[in-house]
């Protein structure tokens, strides 16, 4: 009895296929496992093989033409069989409702010919052959993991293998019956022959897909919501400046020598310099409130602290008036509390400006998303050793890049640039920071 061969769904996103070539013509005999046609999908050109024996009675899609998945591709049956009613019934039925009776198997067609493939060095991972699943099969089967390879034990002595696999096995002198097949029903593919190592049949490339899913924590949900609102609500623009850190490094070393065993960090210097610069540029120390803009006269610096589940931003209050040692002690205490999950709401509320420092991780430069309700956030990179120009001469030096993310509803480019240049001046000449009680 004649059977319809339908256009298979050869990839998860495939909705239609193009017949790149027919390997048989009407009237030809077709054996199970023989390549019937080549189908071009949205991802690759695939060899389409017959599951059954028969005579090709009808070609439904000519070479170069496009057809939807499940449309009639061909009809196989007995020579001289009348297929008029079969085609009429197929035309009258919705393609999606049809169940393909004569399946087909497909294998990725390599662009190189077989001779070229044999010259390639090493083992190349290749997609396994896939069969066109019947309509009654669960949808999940299309995304199922590749089945484990197993040795073939055919009752009739016939090994299931693709034509390319058979040809390659013959040329390599491999007994194909000893090769574990990774295709449907243990079918041997070309990749199986290429990866076959001998008697054990062990693949040289693991063929395992694995993943882990974990519930989203409340902290991560909050971070996602707030930063998404910020990124897609506030029109961000970015200003980057490179700072010569030679003097800051000298001053820090001198301070740490004088206050030992206490120490101040480069981050403490950055916080202090930002705080002093904000007092001179209040438009940067501001917030967008929808129908009004708030220009803050006090300076509360939020300092991003990384914890296991994300970021917390405790606040150093009135940072412009605090000595470096006090700033350093507060930041260290906040970091300890954050990691122990002991921060209180009062510790992370009220920021007027935020600093995110990834310099300790070797990051040279990055951009940060504004932390509401602030109008700006500063991303601080690491101090990098590099050639610099001093007095017209190229000499060894140390520089640090910072990037200011600005909410354009509040801060204009010139305003942000002026603030950055004041901040740069503070770090390149730290004496400007060191008034009475500054340490």
C-alpha cells in the first residue's frame, strides 16, 4: 500500500524546508536507509533517508522549492499503484493533523567531501542522525538528550548505518558491526565511525548535556527589578577618565606608615575624593523625582559590596566630613556585616551617589548601571602599570580609569565632565584632600 513521506521537522525552529536535491526520480526503486533527498533547513542541509522499501511514485516538492513541515514530500508504494485518492485526501486534510506513515532519517551533510574529511586531523564532534518523529510522539522527544551508544545485535544480521558511515567504515577497515551506534535505534552514524577507538567502542568526546537550575533569591529578584527599571527608565550616558595615580600611591604609603598598624585603602581615597568633589558639583549629587529634581547638600556615598547572592550597597553618611580612617573602618564593617547578612535597612538607605569598584579583581575599565534614586554612579577600575608621559618624556607610571554613568534627565555632559575633572585633580594632588582632621 502506498505511503506518504512528509517534510520532516529537522530542527527545533524549522517551519519549512527547501529540497536541495533529489537522489531518486519517479519510478526508481528505493530501499530502506537509502538517501531519498537533501533538505535545507534553517540550520543545515540534511540527508533525508527512507525508512521503507518501495518505488518512488510521486515527488511532491521539486528541487529548489520550499514546503512547510508535514506537507507531502513524496509517495512510496508498489509499481503502478494508483495514488490519486491518497493525494486527494492529503490535500483535503490540514498538514498539521497528518501523521507521517513513512518516516525518514536525516544526518548533517558536511560541506566537504568524504576524501577531504579523511585528511582532517583530530576528532570533530558531529550532530547525530535524527529521525522524523511521528505525530503521536511527545513533543519533549524533540529536545531529549542524545541516547547512549550501544552495540548492534540485529536479528537478521543487517547493521543499521548511514551510507556515509558504511563507506567510511569500509575505507578505514572497521567492522561496522562492532561500532556502537548513537543514532535512533542504535543506528551507526559517520561521527560514530570517526570516534570509534577500537574494541572498547569508547568515544573520545563526551556527548553529555548537563545543567542546573536554582530558584531566584529575593535579593536577586530585587536587584533585577531595580536595575532593570533604572536601565530602561533613566537615559544613561557614560564619561571615562584616566587618572595618574603616582602621587596618590606615594601619599597612601606615607599615611599608612604614619598610622601603622592601621591602613587606608585606595578605595578610601576614592570615596573621600568623590565626596569632596560632590560638594563642588551639587548637580551630580542629585536625584530625579519625576516632577522635580532634588539637589542634595549632604553627601551620602553608597559603596557596592559583593556578596554570594549579588550586591548590597551600604552607605557612608556625610562622607565629605569624615577622616580617611573613619571611612575605611566603616566600609570594612559594612563589608563584614554584608557577608554575614547582618546589615540593617538604615545601613543601605539614603545614598546620594554610588561607587562600584572592581579594581581588586583586575578589571581595568567597566560601566555600571545607576543605583536609584541617584543620578550618577562611578565605576572604578584597577591601578595599572603602564608608560605615561611626564615632562615630554615617556616613563613608567600607574594609572586608573573611572567611568561615570549619568542620568541625562538630571546631569548633562559638561556637568559630569566638570565633576570628573575635579575628582581627577583630587587624586592627582592628594594634598587638596588632606586638611585638618582629614586622616
